[in-house]
């Protein structure tokens, strides 16, 4: 899937507790997880953890990690403890106050919070809190968590306050809460979003994906379990809490399809072999006579390798990616055909000329980009174009922390596979079946959240409270 | 007084209600009031005031108005209503979240808040609010006002909610609160900080100083009275409320001495003639045989004109100001004598050589800058140097919205006038008497706040709640 | 004269030879001379002067000194020798390649060149050089000097090469040429533009104005004489050369009227007393009954002091300058009257109301700004406005290094004094006479260049070589 | 080959003659060729080509195309004609004046020049020109070309002047010269560097690689021939000239090995199949028992595909590239092992664990990066590592426009293949033979420049003129 017509992960998380270069390591961990969020990044560190006040330090910006921290002096983020966050934002919500970690001073002291996911009862909680006198400084759903912690009874322990808070929120969340003298992480009982734990030189590390650990040379310990809360303090072993009566595991299957880096482990399994098996299953389910298999780089590459191996058709690079595409470019006034796609990918005529081509991608969202790509392949001389998608049709939006178009914009929600084939102008089109997908993952059918393919939302859809409920600071 | 060794005003305010270029006019009004705060500036506008949600828009930055709004596109701040703020910040507290206007969504809707002044019971209120579950996102004392409004009973009118809030705060404040469909301004019952009202093309305007009205060609109507709250809504006459049982007028006399622009009116009186009379009184009280009178530019100029006229001694420009001094400059490693002062002012030997010089300034804070200036005058050939200060010795810090050094750093708090004269190396030194100051202002002695000269704090000093009470997000 | 309607000096120069912080001192000297050019600044340093190659280092930018060198690390301009330049540029010619010092490698080695002034035979020389095969990389007239030096015979000494070059150029120039092991400065035989010499800790310093020496605490030695060339080398006394058969001294009188800082010496005389005497002469020549004298700040202030003293009328600040005006500001769409002027100056009604006002300025260029100012004074309540200009009418453009409008745009070139008075709407208008001007300067009438007042060009006007002669790299 | 340890192409060229959006198209063409030079970019356009003066417009910067032209307003580069350039610079020579296109006004009018390649007699020509009085403003070898054109006899036609100039220069060059009313391109008689011609909507286009044409949807016509000069003018067919008595074709074989994008044609042949055949030849020449083949992304990918196909071993992604690596990143103080490599590539343990791995790269330069990569592969569990390089050992530096380390830094110049294998710690190491390389290219052995593998320099090595010959403006 090309950027601009894709599902967008909303966040990547990173925490380092107990390392003299904590903020620098968090920065590197976010660097490795940049693919999880490219519109904003922030790091908060804390030092002086002995004194009651603590000292929090913050640096945020609305750009890539490499831009926001260019020439940054990490002595401005001192301390042995730090958490950080990269994020996407939906159009209109791009303002610095929304960039995480959020920070507040509350009854339980100071907190920095980073959140991957989306709460489905945030509007209702927010309305209640506001009615009770809370003030909201951001339009982020994550801010309700701070208020809930703030309102905990005075005499209960910090852990208990957080437990009471997370019991009130519903939705998808991997949460990091950094207090003056401890960091707490929590995964929702469905375990929708990933979160793993590692160690480096005695420090405890949390990250969304293991590729962040790999970059640091840190040791991967295990995932934070669905419904588990882990508290880390100096000089004490990490302690686990289980705030929820029951967990109902349902991790996001789309992490395997698209989001996660192929060299990561998420949900304790390696992404690369799963993604490759998707291609293999696809070849088995929907083989076709062809001369070459080409991936849509880079997200389709692993599945294409699997497809080609299984089908015994040579893999070739029929689409070449321009690695230097910036965040914006200036289009010529007179339209060059398929320009927006061409700046990123060029069809390679030498490979395509006269060939029957299988092109492998991980999804078709609106269909417009696929249509342009197919046009480029044909113009470059492809004799036949067979598109193979390494997941089922995406028919439904995500409410659990992924930025997707509305249902009516998803081409598979209103067109049959045949109609899509006609629209994007391919000789044949096939998607991996739901069964094939689970086979590739090696999991029981239905054991993960696959709502974007099925509309089955394991923990329900958002509670709305009427129009105009959303604050509009732009 | 040269920048760097001075009392610093903490804010300038500007509001425009009911003008299609509201944000642009606020920008210009802040431009005119840049002398009131040079480290941060923000503007919030609101449009779509009919719908219940309203739409707030914000632009902030940590620099001068001309820098933060360089090439700014004002269509990003649409709407007929806007408020803005310029501010100083104390070292360490410089971060964007603290730049005003503050914004929050609360039970009474959305609010933008701008505050000039300082609350003396903010720490206590904050501690209480936090205990009750409030979350604080800034280290600003102004944030408590948002919380107090947020906690008002659900069924009371907006005006009543604000009245209940301001009744709880103590200290110096000129406040602007912009709601979706109305703006409210309040001055504390002592009227410590200025706030005036004007009109332009049917729009209502509020500003700290009238120079902001002059730039727009707006008509000055009157000051907001001490203890008065004014509410402005579309299609309704501005309405006044008087939340306080009693007012005890005590406006800041230092506005006349130093802060306000000489072409402004503050507290309904023109600054220029008052400041000039200070010089005249000073000449009467502390005349001396001399050849020339020179001001310390630019703040001492008006008083120097008064002094020279009264004394019948010619005014000359013995210190020339470099108008292009940026916010920082790179000093040579080997110390050039008095360098920090010289980059801003140069002694003019042609004027000073062999002369008996009266140098007029508005205050001596720490004494270090005055000492350097006198050194420069002597090096340039002055035969005698007589320093005359157009206000009494500044012996006490301000707790009402002015950034002053601690008492023990104020030279007049620990040295007699003779000792100061010796320290800064002048042939004679005299300050204007308290009586002379009030005579120049044409007000009864003691009718204004003169705590920085007397230590008499009309509304008391801050309520402290123990060390470590201050949050430490840096 | 307000910026935007004024004559513009084209350059300020600074050289430091033989100081371990040479570049930093040059930077400070340019800082002090920022009023001589605000659109570009550059510094070139040289180290390793023993080796035949030398090492030149350069930093340039198109902005104020404080912007271009913000956070600059002066270790990037190493060496004991440096020259620098600030400049105005005419519209369209603003590009970095034109910012001086220019740099080139030529037959005589490497050179950095800084030039204040304007050559009147540059077009002709350029055309000849180009015909002979020279390539020009800038549109600056100064580049011809590099070519002329480059073409000197191989076996002649460096000094002789420079002498041969300057003998070919005609016009106004104070020149600095920095070679690997020596710096040479030259003033044209008419001495049109200033250049002074000083010393600091054994280093030799050259600057356009003495205020640059004052800032460093350097000792002023003397001016470089008209037609003199001085060569400074390590370990040798500065050596003077006189390349011209005759000198015909004719320094620019407008330096005294407007350009130079009042605390500077130029042409070996202090500016301040001269400028003040202009006001005094003006009061004698063209006195008028009035209540107050007000300057147009800041350039009219010194003359206004002289006028007020001589006339015995009190000086007041009737126009207040906003010190924070940036290089651009965003105007509101609907026109606020006189906006462009008002952002810089505000009329002070308290001073002006009901008064007969003498307003003193140094010149009237196009007349438009003066007209707006007078309008502001009247609107602020002035009963009568009498304008007094501390120099004769400016009727003719400058070809010697000052950026002036074309003759037909100078109001005094096509309107009589009475007509100008009517146009700008004053009750009376008077200019200082040419005789009065020379009296103030204490020089013989006609002994300086006063072409802008008389059209008498002491060294002639530019040699043009037909249209399209100007290269057009924009 | 990873950036940081690689051979660096020095330039990419782009010209558009006769299109209303000329500059925008040049920008896009440079965008597509960003891989040819990432440290500087410039575009020069010309309009008003009828008038004798013409009007040149320029924009340059020291960064990536997307940075230098971010938010750029292309109306500042008006005209139907434009040329542009991307470049690498060697350390120390990074300054804006050296960024091309160079511009100068010369006897033949104004010229903008862009050059890909390197002149081997530039020092000598430069010395001669300087001796004759030329001034050099850059340290670029390309500037001599401007001087040679400038010195052509007055009465000869422009084409003749350029012909005389190029006959004097020796070395590698693809040159673009834009005059007011025509553009000329020349390739050196050995045709060392590529240059192709295309058309779009009647406009003539020149580019280094055809991928630039593809992006615009332009039609590829043919290559400019070695030793050919083409002149393009409005309303006239492009005209060819052949300035040289003989051509001795010897195009750079390394373009096929590494520089060119795989979807480009250079020297009239497609890169992709050639590069893939290199992998196939390599498998034939140096097969090895193994479980998987992995490329070093991205430059090794195409050869790896060829190798895997020929060897019948599955291709896998054992090294994952981080696509968001900025130009700099902040390393932690305490060394993380192999950090510099890891920020760009991560070894994928899931793929490598327990496997016998063939890793395919295009070259080994210093050996340090390869050593780190192998270390990462082993740490990730690879049981055996066999490195295969798709070209012969690089033993000699390039003098023809590629930035290579000195000979003594090239590991293959001082170590045998066995020694290199030991140093980088592989189980086996093999390079493609020279014969195999030519076979892949389908060209006669020795028919191209392969000096970096053989030390046979087809047009000789640079003429040096003694030390200190290089100017040193840093």
C-alpha cells in the first residue's frame, strides 16, 4: 500500500527506565518505529526522582523524529527515565498540544502519558468529567485517562488509582504512564495493540515493536500480556497487576498484514514468516499463469516473495521506489498522468514489457492508487496484469487506533471483487481468504481482531453522545 | 533602565469583538504593546459562534510578535472575535504550553483566557483543586481560573460562573475570557493592572494601553473600572457587572514610571506629562550645578526633558542607542570592558568631554548596569556625573505581575543612597521623593500601589504552601 | 526620515588585522554599523598566512547582523585577520552572490574585497573586461576591481598591482582588499565615503565610522586620507601609498545630515555637534512662533535639540517610536489611515493637543511620508504645524554609493518649497540653506560633495554604455 | 553498498528547453535523480530570451531537492528554459558558491553551466588562466569552462566558442550550457558519464538518466553520443556538432554496477537486466551450498534476485532497511555495537537463524561496513555466511567524476580476496570476474572504463601542478 491511500497506524511507544542515556535511547527507539507515526513526536524525561517534586523535561514537534530532534542537545532531557511517542493525526487535529506524551500535574503527582490505541467510550467519559468540572486542554481521547487518575481517592496507592482509571475506559490501548518514581504500562484486556518488554544494561524497556529493542541491542523479554499492568521502580523487580476480571484476547491481525516492520515480533510472533506465508497461501488459493511476480514496494515485498516461491514464478522488481520522496513536493500545474503515484514509484519497462504480471500488494483501500499503478504497469508494456492481495477485502473501518477512511469510502464495502477488478482494470483479481489469513498467522480463525475484514468488532463500536460533541480547537 | 537590569512587565492584552479582521487587529494591537512582553505571544480567534460547538483557532510562539507572525496567513485565524497576549517569562518557565491565551474545554463550553497580573493565592487554590481531582497542564497561575469556572454549578448562567470564580482569586489581574459567543473582561478590585476599552467600526476592543487603540485608529471609550466585569455579545450593548462588595483602588504607580509607552493613557491619565513632571519635580527637589542633562535612552528620556526644562540646563544626547540590537549577540572571549552595556549604548565623547553631567534614569535595580554606564560616561570625558532617578529607591519586589529580582538583590534594599552613590561612582545621586512622585502623578500620596518603593502591599503578599509546591516541567 | 522613504547608505566596512578574535571583532564592528546597511552581511577571515595557499573562511547572509550570525560559532571563521561588510541592495539585486566581501582567486593569490561607494565607470570597465574574456559572477560594480588586479603584470609587486587597478576606476570608494598576508585599504581621491583607522591590543582596525571602534574600546588613530592607500602586514608598520597625482577632496556632506551615527566621527569630525548646529542655524534662518519643537525620531532628534535650544522653545516628544517594528508586518485588508507610518510612529495627543508645533526632520524625499506624518500630528490636535528641515531640498540623485530615488521622484526636483508645503499640508515649511549647512559643518561652502542638494557632481556622473548593459541575474 | 562507505556519483543533470513549466519539470527531474547527488541542488531558468539581456533566475541550496525547494514558489523561476543539477561534494568543499549551475556574464553573453564529471587538466588550465588574469570565484573544476568560452575570439559564433573551449579540456564531462536563447550539451569523446535526450509536448529534455524522463512521461529519444555536442534553439531542430577528431568510447561500467537507478537506461541500455545478470553470472562463477540468498538493500537487491534465480536458492529479506533515516542522527554516548550500520539496517533473526546465508552486495570499499554487516548476520543466528560481490574487487580510485577513497584506503588494493574474507569474517567470499561483468553487460571486455577494477585509465590521470595548487576557501 502506498502512503496516501492506506490504513494508518496511530502510534508507536517507547519507554526506558533506569538508563543514564534514557532520552537518547527513547529517541532511537522511536526512530526505529517511525513507520508507526510520522506527524508528531515527543519525549518526556524525568530526573531528580528522589525529591518530591521531581523534574520533568519535554521536547515535542510536528514532524519526523529526525527533523524534530535534528541537532538536539539531549542534555536538555536529563534523567534516567524517559518515555516517548510517535503519532499520526487525523486532518485538522494537527496541533502541538495533541502531540504526546501528554503532561499534567494531578493529585497523584506529575504524570506523562503516552497512548497507542483509541478509546471507544472517551466522548462519554469526557462529557461526564466536564460536567463535573474538569477542564480539557487537548482534543485527544487520551486526556480522559489523566482526569480519571486525578480523581482517584486521596488515600489509595498510585497503582490502585491507575487500576480504577483503566477499569473505566473501554477500547484499544497500550498505555505508558510515567510518574516521578515509576513507570506503569497497561494493555487493554483484548490486547488489541502491541507492547513488548525488554532489558538493556539493567534498564527496563517497553516498545510497541521489537525492532526498537534490536536497534539498541536490547534483550527481548516478553510481551506485556493483554489486561496486564506492569509497574517498574528503581531497585525493585517489575511487578505485574491484573486489573480486569477477564481478558478476551483479540489482537489486531492487521499488524501482521501491514503495520509492523517485517523484522519485528509483535504479539510474540515474528512478522516476516507470517507475511511470507500470506503470499504462499495466496498462491495456493489463487494461482494464475504468469511470467513474473512483482511486489508493490515496500509493504508488498515479503508477501510477493512468498507468492513467487510457492508459485514457482520468478520475482522481479517491476516497480522501483524513489527513496528520496519528501513529505511534500510541488506538482506541475499541467497534470502529468498518475503524477502523485509516479513520484514514489516508477514502472520498470525492461521488466514488464510483454509479460504476464502478478502484482502483489497487502490491501486495496479506496482503489484509486491501485488503478493508477495498474495503469503504469500497462503503459510500461505488461501484457496481462493479475493483482493478488495478501489479505481479505477491507470492508470496515477500524475504531481501535488505526486511521481508516469511513466505510463508504472503502471500495470493498460497495463493490464486489469482480467490480473492483473492472474498476482498477486488471485481468484478474484475488484476495487471500479469511481462512488463508489465519492459516498464515497460524492462529485459530476468529482468535484475533479482524473487524476491518469482517465488521465483527470484538469490543464494540464507539459510544457517541450526539453531534457537536467534539471540541474544535484547530 | 536598560533591558537585562530592569523590572519586567509580565503582559499585554488585546481583544477585538465583532470585526471581520479581528485576529489581524489583535496582532497589530499586540505589536503596539510589544514593550509589555517580549518572550511569547499568542492569539486565539473564534468563528461559527452560532453553532453550539464554536470553532477555536490558535497560533502561539516563543518570540517577538514580528517573528511569530512573520509571513503568517491570517485566514488561519478566522472569525470576528479574537484575543491575544504578549508575555515575559521568568527563566526556566519558558515553554510554549505556558504562552497565553490558555485554552480549555470546560463545563461552560470552550474558553480562551488571557491574564495580565499575578494571583497571590494561586498556589493554595491549585493545591485544593488538585486535591479535588483537577489536572494542571501548565505551571501558570492563570490556569486556576479555568478550573474555578469549570467547577461552577451546572445550572447557573455563564456570567455567574465567572463571578464565582473571580471571587475566589486574590491578586492582581486584568483578565480576558473568550467564550464561543461572548467575551468577558475583569479587573481586580484594586485595579492593579490597566485595561481600557475602545471601539472601531462597531467592534468593541480591550487593550492594556491606549497606544494599541491609537495604532488602529480606534476610539478610546474609558477604562474598565477596578472590580468591574464587562460582558460583550453580538447585538447587545456591553453589560457591566460588579462582582465584589467593595473595591479598594490601588493601581500600579510603576506603570507611569517605566512600563507604559509615553504616548499611552493608563488608568485614564496620559503617561507623557506625568513622566515629564517626575523630571521636573526631581529638578526642584535635587537640583545641581551642571552643564548638560542627558537621558538614559529610551526610558529616561521623558523625565530628562522635564528635568532639563525645569533646571534650565540644556538637554543633550550623551548616550546613543544602537537600534539594531538583537535578542542575543556573541561576545568576544576576551572581555571588552562594559561590553554588555556598550552593545546597546555608546557614550558620546563630543557631548560629554569636560562637562558636568546630570544623567536621568527611571530606576536603579541591582546597580550593576548603572555602574557600567557611569564608567562609560567618565571614560568619555565627563568631569562630574550626577545621577538623578525619577522615582524613589526600589526596595521591594513586586508580587502583582511584575518580574523583579528578589529583595536582597535590589541595591536600595541594603545600601543607603550615599552607599549607592559610592558604589556606582557618581559625584551625587538623588531619587525623586515619594511625595514628589505622587505630585507628578497628581494623585494623593498612597492612593496607588507603590509597594516596590515602600513595601506596603495593598492586598498582601502571596500565600505560600511549603517548598516543592511548584511543578517542575522545564 | 523614516525608513522606506529615505536615502539609503549602501555600506559599512570593518577590518581587523592581527587579533586572535579578528572575526568576532569584525562582527561587533558591523553590529555597531548596522545602520549603514541592513540587507546583507558577510565576513571573510584568513588564517595560515604563512603557507602559500592561505586559508580563507566565509560566512554571509541576507539579513541583519544579529540574524545572520545568530548562534554562530566563530571558530568557523578562524585566523587573526578578517574583513566584513554590511550592505543595502536595490530591489531585484538581492542575491547572496552580491553580498560582500567578494572572494576570488587571481594571479596575485586569493583576495577578499569589501567596497563602500559606487564606481561611475564600472559599466565601461566591465564591458571592456568582458570583451577581453573576463567572466563576471556578480552584478556588483565592485567585481571589476578584482579583475583589474587579476590582470596586472605578473612580475610587479602586489601593491603596484592594486595601484594600477585603482588608477583605472572612477567614482566613490572606500575599499578593503584582504590578501593572504596583508590587508590594503584605499579611499578614492575625492574621499567621498568615510574610512577611519584605529588600534586595539596591537591590531590594526579599519571601519567606516568610529562608533565601531568605540564599541571595541579601540583607539581612533586617524582617517585614511582621500587618495591614500594603506597596507598592513604582520610585523611591519602600516605603510602609506599615494597612487594618484592629485586629490580633490570632496567628502559627502550627507553623512553629517543623516547617515552617520551621531556618536561617530566621520571625516575626522564629530557628527553630533554638527548635526545640532544644523538645527541651531535652521532656527536662526527660519524661526517661527510656536509652543513646542518635536523631532521626527530618531534621525531628526539631534537637529531638533539644536533648534529648540536656539529658538528657546521647549523640546517635546510628539511622535513616539515603536522600537519593535520588524522588517515586515501584516497589514489589515481594510485600510487603516496612514498605517505604514503608524506602525513605526504614534502621534502623542497629550503633547500636541492645541499646540503650535515645529516638527524637525533631516529631509523630505518623495514627500509622501511627511504628508502622512503631518496628517497624524493634525489628527492628534496640533493647532499649527511648521516643518523645518535641517538640510537644503534634496533635488538630485546620488551616484556615489547612496541609494536614492530617481530625480523625478524627488519632490523638491519638481515642486517649489511653497508647493511642497501645500502638498504636505503644513502651515509653514523651511529648509536649511546651503550656506547654513556649511556653517554648521564649519567648512567652506562647496568644499564637500553636496550634489544631492545642488546637482554639482564633483567627479561627474556615470558613464553609460547603452541599454541592456546590465546583467539580469535576479 | 551502504551510504557512508561507498563510491559516490558526483552529479545528476536535467535541462528543459521550451516548456512553460520548465523549472518545475527540471525540479521533478532532479527529484528522480536525487540518488546521483544529495548535498546540493540548483536550478537556473531564463526568460525574456528575445531581448539581448535575457533574464536569468536562480535558486540553490545545500540539501536534498525536497528540502531546498520545500514550499518554493516556482513563479520565481519563470521562463520556458531551465537547467538544474544535483551534486555530492567532498568534505570541506561544501559551500553554496560551488553548487551548480554556475552562472557568469561573459563575452558571449550570460551562461549557466552544469557539469557531471571531472576534468583531469583543470588545475593546469586554471593556473594558466589565472596567470593570464582570470579571476576564479569557486573551487570547482567546472569554472574553467566558463573562462575558456569567455576567452573565445569576439567574432566567432557561439557554437564555435564552445567547441574551442571543450577542445581544451580533458576528462570526463557531460556538460549543459544555457545561453539566453539556446542550450548546448556536450559529452566528452570517451562518453564517460551518461546523458540522454527526450521530448515532452514539443520541449527538448536532457537528463543523466531516463528515470527522469519517465517521471515526466517524456519520450526517450536517444543518448547524446560520446563526443557529440547538441544545440537546441526555439523554432529550430536540434543540431549536432562533432568537435573532436576522434572519439574513443569508454563509458563508466560502474553506472551499471551501482550508480544508476535500476529502472533507468544509461548508455542506451537498461540497467535492471544487466544488474540481474551480474548476479546470475556470479552464481555461475561462484556458487555455494546455502539455504537462502539475501541482498544488502537496496543496491544489492537486483543482483541478489539474479543470483537466487540462477542458483535456485530462495531469496529472503535478511536485512531490513529503515526508510526514515535522516541525514544525521544523534548517537548515544556509550557505544552500541555496529550502531552506524544498525540505524539503517536491521538483521532479521527469523530469516537468518540457523541458516547458511549468501549475502549479495555490489562492492566492498573499505571493508569496515561489510565487517559490521556480517557481524550482525552472525549475531542474528546465521550458521554460515558467504559473501558474493556482483563486480570485481575495487582496487583503484576514480578520477572521472566519482568520489572514491584514495587507493590505499580501498581494501582490495592491499588485501587478497582470502585476506578480505578473513577480515570481514565470512565463510567464503567471491567477486564477479571482469569477464563475467562484461558478459552481464553484454559488451566486449575492455570496451568500457573499468579503471576502478583494473587501474587502466582510458584517458589518463590528472595533471598535477604541485602542492598548494588548490584554493582553500572553506
